[in-house]
């Protein structure tokens, strides 16, 4: 399953790169796109390493492989949120009238953080 996830991640990267290169320079969206893309490359790399280390004994993986997978899942959640910001909040790759400098979804229109 890790191998299928790695292949899926690499295929998704092609479409993400197409959207990324269409984002205007010097915008919040371009910065988020960099973090999202680089973070996802790290996620895929962590899973590749985990997969390779597991291969000799997949039924009894070393603890490091589980740790790598946990780190990758946590980082994947963060990059997933960034991707959500790009698509839902900023409209990147979805709306021709996207607003690539919209504020973070964690802030109100006044610029102050939302109350918990």
C-alpha cells in the first residue's frame, strides 16, 4: 500500500506543478504553493525510505519505519491543510477569478486570529 501511495503522490505532483506554475509571482498563494509542494515531496520521500527499509522483513518492520510513517502522516496533514487553503480559500486551480492574496482561513477579515 505504501508503494501505491508513493505512485499516487508522484502522479498528483504533476497536476500540482501545472497549477503551481500558473500562480502569479509575489503572492500569498505562490508562497503557500512552495510550502505545499516541498512538504509533499518530503512526505513522499519519507514513505519511500520507510518502504525500502521495510522490504527485507515486511511482517516485522523496524521501529524507525513506523516513526518515519508517523512523521510523514503528520506532515501530510499540514500540507493537506495548505492545499485546502490554495483551493478553497484562494481558488487556485479552480476559479479564473482566484484571489491569490486572500488572508489565511485562520484569521478574520480584521486580521486578528479567530477566537477558539
